[in-house]
C-alpha cells in the first residue's frame, strides 16, 4: 500500500463516519510532513451549514494546527472530486497537493463540470485523481441506494 492509499483509507474512515450520521459520505484528511494534522467529513445536515463539507472542515482544523492560513506544505486527501467552493478554499489556502478518489459528475471542478484548477490563479495545486476511486464511489452508491429505499 502506498502512502497515498494509506491516507485515502483514512479519508474513507471519515466518509464512513459521515455515512453513519446520515450525511453524504465524503471524508478528508490533511497531511503535513507525512502526518495527519486534520480530518473532516460532511456535516451539512448535522450542522445545518452550507460550508460544512469535509474539505472545508479539514482546512479549518489544519490552519489552527499550523497556526497560519497558508497550507503550502500540506496535502489534502478527499474521497470525492471537489466542488467549486472547496476548490476555491484549497487555492486560497495554498494547499500544495490534492489527492482525491471518485469523480463527481454533477459538481466536480477537476474536469467533470469544468476544470477550475486550470485557471490562472496566483496559486496552482498538484493534483492526483482516482486513488481508491472504486471504494469511494461504492460507498456513495450504497448511501444513495439506501436513501432511495427508505423513501
């Protein structure tokens, strides 16, 4: 197992926590010097807050740990291709590297809808996609299938 797979497994654990709360199962971890410094999972329903995406919560925790809004030595692992809001937060916080699992055809901005990361912002992020994509995708499919079955 590679480091990227190991950290994505940790993000998947966060996604499982979201699932257990009835939240869309997306999880994230942020590493600094090959150590996890922040974790997050979707909590929009729990917190009733539009910003409570896994990535946003992990970024908020990481800046507190680092003591700076600049996460330029950090890698963010997330189980699902980011939305525009989360991508913007990654760019603004200067995340060095983004590694994600499954594509998000409805709102993903690393090529699914648009590639926001290719725009000429003042910061660019190294991106690797598809790490444990099948596991991430299957968790989401199972969640939405169970939602449909309960309605």
